[in-house]
C-alpha cells in the first residue's frame, strides 16, 4: 500500500483498489467518459473480474480524488 500526502489539504491519502467503501459521487476529472466509468461502470467490471481499478482516496473520508 502506498501512502502519500497532499500539500494543499494535508489529508492523508492512499492508493487503494476501488470498492464499495469509496465515495465516487464527487469525483470529477474533466473527461466525462472517465467520470462516468468511475461512477457507474468500474464497480461492475471489478465484480465481473474484467478489470482492477485503483483510486487515489482520502484515508479518513474515502473520497476518491
């Protein structure tokens, strides 16, 4: 597991395998196709073992960055 720190927010962040505990609702990256994939399709692909999706998330809130 990789632990990183963001200088602007000082929140502890981690790279983790995406799962149900992660909050994806506020995720936004300027690419609508990618936004939709993370919010709607990635979980299904993981469940079907079609992909592995890692996210950069805040440790305490599990918000996907």
